[in-house]
């Protein structure tokens, strides 16, 4: 257990009693017998829980409580109070105290309160970590999900992230599989290691094995030098295999062997190398359909899908549309230097009622476009491209966003002197994603 408990009470005998009681339960307990001593200790090592007497000889606990929460924000405070000060205890809870215990208190009740406070502290810290990770991934605007479906997705991701278990992310294009993959990496013990992403559908058939496993000079026509391969580049980190069901079946067989043996041999090589990367795979095909059609080996599915997380389409969680749109608006308005602060009621209704065939990615692109089109302080229906003619609207929107994205890459390549790694960093995307975009938009790089 090993949690740190600080007792603040002017009755020294009570402090000793509580210290002994807590020590028998595995806690590290210490005590202070005055408000002055507490004030001097603020800013020092942060305890997990403070047991605070509201009536000290030299201080009022209600005055000390805000100081504790300011100096030690994540510390939970349980106030100790006599019968005459129950009203003050209620006030203390409003000031941030987790609970209060009436003197003389029952030992079992106090221990139960401490356990609950520690559980609350852990949950608060996990939520804070999750929000920070989401904020980092989304460019400073952490998405707020109101749907139970997405809350369950985040809860599952948070639980499995600290492990090395392989994860398969399923969902339609644009539902946010890459964001969840980033989240799994950010919340893992591998967060300081590389996060390597590869779109299996974008790799040429004759080069995919060299890209994944590496190759030696002369292994095939065009192999003018040794190639490390993404498995070895991802050493100590995470490797995202996006659109894994688009990988050639014979390559899937070799991938399965790599995962089983935890070592990789470069194409044309004689030496195998141990692999130490966490595998996250993703597919926009229903798994059962992909297996039935021979697009995904069943044994590979069982290997990479130890944990499967399914992301629902946006049309099935409409309560998330506006919170997501508002987060995108805040980010893109700041980037564009525009003073746009929300959506008119009519525009909000349009966003809520639209089917979003392109899911969250389409919503993001729509908001980005609207920020560029808007000439007032609120986005109105006229600023939106979504209409009843879904196919036309989607195509127009995607075409505009592709043009914006292509220009952004061209500009950044120019600013970095053609340095692709630096360009990817400044754009906030993975190196492989940048390569895929350069190929998709036929961007000259020399």
C-alpha cells in the first residue's frame, strides 16, 4: 500500500494512536501538532492524504485547508471534527475536503474513509493523465466525449495502455483509430520511445517486407544499401500497423512468425534481431468479413487482437458531435488568428443532424473549412458545406481540405529546406504519414 498519511492534530496522544493504527495497515504515517508546523511543511513532499483537525490551538482548519489544496493539489483531505463543529466540517467539504470524521471516531470508519480517498486520488490522477495525453495528441484541445460508447473506449484504452499486450483497433475510416493508438502509446511505459506508424495499404507489394523487416544491400533490384526496417526502428516503442487487412497474405504469414518468435530477419539477411516493440494494429473492415474474404489471417487476428477496441461511427454517438466541433473550432480559430467563438443554434443543429459518413475526420475538416469561410464571430449555416446532397458535399469538402493540406506540406518543406523529419515534427504527424501524403499529393521533394 505504502501511501503517505499526514496527521495534523494538537492532541499528541491521538497522533501517536493514529500513527500506530495506520502503520499496522501498511501506511507511512507522520504527524504535526500545530498549524504553524503545517505551514512550514507546505511545499515539501506531498502526502497522499491529510487527516486535519479543524480546531487546532493556533489555527483554524478552515483557513489551513485552502493552503493545503493550493500547495498539494492532488492530496486528499479528511477533516477531524467534534460534534460542535459539524457545520464547519460541511463547509470544509465545500472547500475541497474529501470527507470528515466525527470525534471520537470509529477506527474502521476512518480506515474506510482513507481507502476511499486514495481510490479517489488515483482516479483523479488517471483522469488528469488521460486529459493531458488527449490534449497533447489533439494539439492542445482535449476532446470531451459525452457518449457512453466513447467513454468505454477511453476506459479500455487507459486500462490496457500500461501493458505490452497487442491491441486491434476496429472502426470505419475517420473514427479516430490513430488517436487511440497515440493514446495507448502516450499512457504506456514506452511513451519516451518511438511511435512508428505505417499504412499497410499504402506500401507497394514488392517493398512492404523490406519496409517492415528491413533488408540487406543487394537483396533485390534497387536495394543499394542496408535498410533497418520499421520493427527495429520502433525498438523500445510502439508500432502501429494501420489497415492491417490490406497487407498481402504471404506477408501476414511472415509477420505472424515475427510476432511469435519476437525476432525479425531482414530480407536477404542471415542474422535475426530481437524485437522489442508493442504492436497496435488497425482496420476499417469488419474483422469477421475480412477473415471470411481471405483479407486477414485468422491466426494473425488472434495474435494482434488480444484486446480489440471498436470505435463507433460518429452517427451512432451524436452527443459527441458538438463537443468535438467546439474543440476543433477553438484550435483552428487560434491557428488562423480568428475571433470565432461558437456556432449559431441553426449551425449547431446542422452539425448534430448530419450523418457524417467521413466520421470525426470529416467533422474536423468541415470545422477547419468553416473557420476559413466565416466572416463573423459565430459560424452560421452559410459557412458550412454539409447539405442533403451528401456525396457532393463530402467530395467538395475533401477536395478543399486536401488542397489546404498539400499547401501546408509544401510550405513546411520549403521552410525546413526539404528536411522531411523536421517537417513531420512541425506538422505534428508521423514520418510515415508525411511520406504517404507526399506520395498521395504528388509533392516534389527534390
